[in-house]
């Protein structure tokens, strides 16, 4: 039932997207562990947030704002990978997070999947995992306002 | 990254779940096309809503309430399949729907996946498709309050 | 803290909006009780869904799809009241519902409030009540794609 | 239509809740501006997040994770104020945020309102504002799992 091939292939490599982010958005790593793009495949970004004391909450679990940031960043990476530099102007318009389990502090992994990229809006879902644990830790759906089509170019 | 095997296997067959629903909830088919369970696999229910004039909106697209009903029903089926009859007392506590594309009237298909079944709450995501169209039509996340554990039995 | 006056005054009366809906969208009343606009005030629409057997669920409560429909309709009324006829082309893009209490079948009341009307997107929250009961029954937030500005006219 | 009096009065004062938080959760202020409870009234908490460079995003706006943190904190304060110390064990289970406008960096203000406090779950909505600006900046709905009733005492 799921299409065999995402209609949203990646035009940029992880290194390309990393370069765009380091140029325009270098402070993204502040306040949590470093964010690293692991892979970009058709319609999907897979991102790691390195464990860091700043993201630990009382009870020894990962803070909600850190998970929010990772999910938001992973979608942004997927949009950049698909749209190229024009995607830098994408803006988060909504985010729904379901917190499923309370992970012990560890590297956090996010898999963002583009489920729609329209003329004005992109929609993605994100699964969050903790390194070394099979169960999903949080599930997110986000919507993003896209820049006007004339900036996006040949998409 | 996704676990190879869902931690939420199905204990009931589609015929078992259909029998429970027809006994306790026969009016579910009213007001839209008939709802039919296609498959139940580990952690997932795949359900069809037959096309029906009552679910068509102006402009010739499928109504939001019909999509809401299908998504909600598909999760309910997954919960029943996993928990057995005790799941009849599950109650929808929240639902987030993203409407992605406006399908022409057709059979609608829902794939509900259980992403958490805890002691008190179940969480699922649902992808909605229209027959004959590859793109996802709507994406849903729902949360359900479960009956007390002593009713659920050996889960 | 809340602004004393909504930035989204109503340009149409309840009778005007009712006429638009009856002309373009008469089947909205099918499958639930009749929908009636009670008041339109700055940024707000107050709508009643008359009790009807079709919206009763097992256990004698109001069905989720009926509540979805009422909430969605109430926002649509608010958008029409504020934008005028151009608002007919508004399309629901997302809806988050929290179900708080299970009301006995009764007239349902919705108060939709516009919290943003931008160039491309409107956002509203909706409180649902059951006639004769003080507690809120459900809470909803919805987003709507608006028609292009040139159609909306002097807004 | 809104009940004249919230069914969720505050049992603790702002100073009481502040003392609980400073004892159990002192690191909450890290990474953003200081969080201060302004008022607690029936069913509502009003909280300020002082402006801080760490919460500024490129383009000179307030970061999404900072807004998430403020909204989540404001609900937590409302739950503590209503339930007392037993509320310390409340856990965020879901959060839906709509980002409405991009505020220039400033103190951020949150008004959290309890719309349901059940035996197992609390639901709240939150309006976020920027100091000196009338329009709402973001709107949030959150759900929280509550500790078992025997810990909550005379509620």
C-alpha cells in the first residue's frame, strides 16, 4: 500500500545539508548534544543527537524540549535535502508530539519522513528512538510553511 | 532501526474482531460505506471503508468526519485484535489529523499501527489512502484510554 | 493579556453566513442533527448541533465523528463570517481533538475562536459543550488553508 | 457558556509552587531565561520566561524548543498549584503546538488553563504571548499522566 518509492527524493547529500546548516544555523547545536545527519534517503532523514548532560531531566530522562528540537531539526534536514537551499526559509507552523516512553539518557535518533510537500506546506512524521533500545520513544507530526515557489526553483 | 517484530502481536483474527464489533457495535457502518477488516498483522490493522454517497463532500471529495471515523475505527480494530474483547472498553482520548490531499470519492483504506500499548494508554498512527492512488491522503495519531488491567487479563 | 478586541471582526451576520452555507453546502446537516449558527461576535462563532439519534454511540454518548463535524463546521462559520464568501474555499488542513468527557446525547454547542488569520492559513480553537452541562466536553484546534489573497478582497 | 468558576481551584500559592520546583527541579531555568510564576488563579497559571540570548533563533525570533519548554512548564505549574506536591509526578504525554507569529526576542508569557483534571489524565491549553505585543504568538494543548489517586490525597 505504501508507495514503493517516495515522491520526495533527496537532491542534496548529508554533507551538503550539513554545510548549509553550519553556514546559516551554526548555533543549532547549543544547549543539547551535537546534531549529526546520519543518512538521507528518498523522503527520509535520519539524524542523531549526541547525549549531553544539558538534555537530562530529573529522574534521569531526556527532556521534552530536547526531543522537540531533535524532531524539528530532523524534518528541517529532510526539507533541505529535498528542496535544496530554498528550504532554509521553511518555518515550523505546528508540531504534535506523543511521548511514549521515558528513555535513560543516551544518544537520541530521529527518522523524519516527508509525507507531503505541497506548494505551500510540507508535512512530516518523525519517530524518535534512544540508542540501544528498540521501542519508539516519541512520535511527532509536524507541518512547515514553505517559501514561495519561485524561490524553490525546479521542484 | 524499526524493530523487526512488533511488540503488539494480534491475538484475534479479522473474523473474531468482526464478530465482536457486530455484536457490540453494529451501527458503526451507518452513515458511511461499510467498514471491513482486510488484515491484522503484528501491531497493525488494515481496514477498508467502502465508497458511499453519504461520505462525499461538495467538490466531490471525501468528508473529514468520514476520514475521522475510518481512522478511529482502524485503531479500535488494532486494539481489539491485540487485547481481545477487553479492548471493547477502550475510549478515544485524542486524535490529530493532517489532511494531505483531497481524494475523489473511492473506497478508503486505513493502516493503523500500534506504537504503544501501556497499562493505561494506547497510541497509534494511521495512514489513510484512497483506492487506486499511491499518495497518502491523511495522517492521524490517536490516543486511547484502556480499561483497567484486571479486565485485560493475560496481557 | 488577551486583547480586548479581536483583530478578526465579523463582516457577515449569522443570516448571511447561513444563506451562503445553504446555497453551497446544503448537505452539511445530513447524518447529524441540524446545525444552527447562534451568534457571530468579534473573532468568534457560536454554533448548535441539534441532538439526533444518528450521532449517538453505544453507551449512549455522542460520537467522535459528530463532534469532529461540529468543530470543523464552527470554524468554517467563523472564517466565512470574517472573510465573507471568499472563505467558502477554505480547506481543513489539520485538526487536533481532545475528548474530555462523554456527554449524554443532547444538543451540542461549539464556540470557535479565530486565533490567527494569515495570508495563507487560519488557526482556530474550539470548545465543545453539551446543553445543560457546564464542563467542556471536547477541545479542538484546527488549521485551514485559505484561498489566494486576490480572492479574499479587502481583507 | 464558560463556567463562571473553574472546577480546578488552586490549593497552593505561587510561592509554594516555586518552592516545590526549586527543591525538586532547580535546573528548569538552565538554557533559557528564568521562569517566574506571576499568578495562580482558579484553574489557571500565568508564567513568565525572561528573555535570554540562548532562546534566540536565526532571524532574531524565539526558538520553538524554548516555547515548548515555557508551555510545558506553565501547565506543570497549574497542575502543582491544583494538586499540590503529588503533582510533581505528572508526566507530559502529548503536546500540540501551533506557531502563529514569530516574535522578536522579548520576555515570553504563558497562560495555562486546566480544562480537565481526571483520575488519570490532565488536559490543558496554553496561550503564549510576547511582552509588549497583543497578538497570541503560539497556542498549545497538552495532556499529562497523573500519579495514582492514592498519592494525590484529598482531591
